[in-house]
C-alpha cells in the first residue's frame, strides 16, 4: 500500500506565504520598538546622571558655579573632532581622580627613582592647573596638552604605565653585569 501524497492547494500556499510576511513584519516592528525603548532608557539614564552630578558635586566636592559653567560648556561641545574620542561631560572631576590615583601609585616607588621624581612633578603641575582653572577651554590652553579629552587619555595611559613600572622595578640594580659597550652608540 502506498501512502498518498497530498499537495497543498493554491489557497493554502497563499495563506502560508501571507502568514510568513505578517510574521516578518511583526518581528521587525518588535525590533524597532525594542530599539526605541532602549533609546528612551538610555536618555533617561543620561538625564539622571547629569542631575546626580550637578547635585552630588555640590554636596561632596563643594563645587561652585564656575564648575557648573564648565560642565555646561563641555555639554555644548558636540564632538572632539578626533575619531574614537568622545566628549567628556566632567573633565575636571575625571582628571582629579586620575591624578590622585597616579600620585598614590608613585608613592609606592622609592623617592630617588627618576620616574617617580619627574612624573610626580608633571602630575602635580597638571593637578594644580585643574584645580585653579574652572573652565574647560582655559584648562586646555593652560596645560597646552590638547583637548580635555586628550588630557584624560594621557592621564589614563600614565596611570597604566605607573602601575607597570611598579611591576618592572627599573630602579633596582641589574641582575647581571651588562656586557662591555652595550650602552654605547655608535659601535
């Protein structure tokens, strides 16, 4: 006995295709709705963060109106003009934190280490400039190291280097005597 093979009618084929199209449309609308919800949630988070920063900076750091205007100035700035470098909302606060971390890391090194002496000098100069200059454009011109976002990037990299220097311990003597004429150039 053979099983009979039943082919779908034209009407059934049309309905199945129509249902598939409807399903795809519903899925795309759902994806768009989810994306829109994520955008709304992200925007609400940004607003709450800005509100928190303006309130907490006054309470915790005793920030005056001068710093509020610098934050507003950085918010007006839409782009740094540098690919991959986003505008920082509060460069003064970030730089203060990074400088403090670098100085704590440098304190763990011997006082006579050359890296510690010179890096500490540079960081203290930059930190005093950050504390004395309330506006972002003024800070950028006073330090002469580029935009505030570039200064943050430099401080982050200096912190990573300082932590690596603690591991490497370049202030310790060499394990073995260096070969003759290793440090002379040209040969």
